[in-house]
C-alpha cells in the first residue's frame, strides 16, 4: 500500500492545525489527534544549522533533521533546490511538490520539536506523485527511527586534497624481438 492511499483514507490535509486520523479510545469512542504547528524555516542560518544534523536521502528527496534548540514542540520545515536540477521554473515546481508532500506527511511521521529541511534532487519535479510521497514518507520514517546516513569527515579549509597515488615507476616498453636472432 502506498502512502498516498493512506493519505486519501485520512481525508483533508490542507490545514496546519488539523485532525490527522480518528482513533478509538478506551471505551470505543472516537478521539481526535491534532498535528503540531508547522513553522517555516526562512533564514540561511536556520538551513545551515539543520544541515549539521541527521540526513537521509530517498529517491528524489534528501531530508535533513535537527532537534530544535528552544525545545518548542513545533515542527520546522524548510525547502530548497539547487541549480543543478534545472532553471527557476523547475526548481520552484520541485519545491511546490515537496511542500505539499511535507504538508501531508510531516504531521504524521515527523517528530515534535525538530526542524526538517527537504532538498529536491534531480527529477523531483517530474516524479510520479505516489513515488514522491513514498520517498518523503520513507525518509521521515527512517529519520524518526534513527537511520541516518553517515557523512564522511570534511576536509579542513586549506588542507590539500587527496594525495596523489605513488605508483612504482614503469619499466620502459620492451623492444620487439627480431626474427633474425
């Protein structure tokens, strides 16, 4: 079952403070769960701070997560797309699609008190909607479970790049032998 089928069974996902899904209480009565408030990340400093946290890439999206410093239970969300994926039209379309996917899935799978940054990868603007929802949902579930991708250590500024491989000197090519002897 795709995540989009689950979302269709949940109902309206357009409001920031909304009913996520009805649950049965202890006595069989229907109780309502309310999603946390979504707060938009806007400044470059916020994006750079979240980049230092956990990260998980799935298909057409990379999701980064960092616990909020102030301890507020809100969910922070930010969206970005690099120029590598295309011109402004393509980048904006990819970010719009990621915003809708996050609006639907972040209240369901996001951890309260965390900031999330969604980075569009190549093809995010053309990916089928069900697959994009699966990508975002599985990345959020993976981050919530603590399965982030380890990052290689960064090279300090000014440090030389990888040293050149030292190989044994090559022997000069052998002279072709003549049939005379």
